[in-house]
C-alpha cells in the first residue's frame, strides 16, 4: 500500500496535484453557487414587466 501511495517517489507531486485540483473544483462550485444566489436575489428584487407602465 505504501508503494502505491509513494508512486515511485512521485507521490508528493501526484497527490499534491489531486489535492490542488480538488480545492479548485470546490472553490469553483462555491463561486457558482454564490453567483447563482446573487443573480436570483437580483432578479427577485427587479420589477416585473407587468408592473411597468
């Protein structure tokens, strides 16, 4: 098992790359969720076309 995790001496770089990728994907998903929530709040606060003269 330790040989698999060590990846022939490149384990630090391989697992580090997986870790960085996971962090970036989670950050992107969080950012998308926040932008979607903000857009929904903005759309809800705008007057509807029926309310315009």
